């Protein structure tokens, strides 16, 4: 399978690349700098470049977007606009989006609206909630979003994961376990047109 990964050098994206390569897939690392990642082809593109996205999607079976919104206090509108455009762009490839834990739900309430949710994480969580809303209202697009447990940290695959729907599947997940869940879904889709969650067991 040919898989393009936006954010291939990030904490989560790099693990998805490693897992995909270990399963024998052809991987293209997509970045604004065109940085080479061992074992992959490279492509230069920004998330906001819809023409480049169309071209990449035409050449791959799956496009993974593993790019979080800015965490440095910058405005998220460009990130939001890019996802809105992508959600309205019909392409032959399946789209797999790495979501955010803060936009998952407890009893139908998004985490960022629950008491005690850290104020510093709310901008990112609200942005990822908006992004999810674009995809859930999309028509004709084959997409899936995977959101991590509230605590995600670098670490190997444990060999045991738990999946959930819109609510957190557990308290924490390693990037290795997240990547395993991502590739399992990419290889054998079970959550088309919806979000699901993962935690380490």
C-alpha cells in the first residue's frame, strides 16, 4: 500500500512511518521542507496547499495527516481553513487524521468543556473539535480520525491496546501503540467516516 504521511518527523507521525515501513508499505514523508526520512520517498507541501494535496492523494492509497495546530500561541485559523478545504476536496485516497484527546467526549460533552480541563490546552482542543466537525459533515470523502488517550508519550508498542468510540479508551497511550492502531485501521478499515480512540491496555 502507498501511504503519504504529513508530519512524518513529528512525535506521532514518525511512529506511524516506522510502523508502516515495518509492515512493508511504501511511505512518502510530506513536509514543507521536503526533509528526507530514512526508508521513505519525500514530498514538499504545506497542509494549506490544496493543489499539492490533490496530487499526493492521487498518487497514494492513503494520506495520513499527523500535524497538530500550533502550540506557541499562534492563531489557528490557517490550520482550521486548511482542514476545511481538505474536507471539501474529494480525492481517490482514503484520509486518516490524527485527532486530539481534548475534543473527545465524556457523556456527550467534549473534554475541553468539562470541569478541570487545563486552560492551556483548550485552544488546541477547540481547534481539533472544529476540524472533526468538518469531516463529520463531509460528503463523499473516505476519512477516519484516530484520537489518543488524554496522555500520549513516546514509547514502544506494548502489544496490547484498547479501542473506544468518541470517549477516551483509557488514560494513556504510547506513540508505538497509537501507530499500531493507526496501521491496523489503515490496512483493515473498521471506522470509516467516524472518529475512534485508542489507549494502551
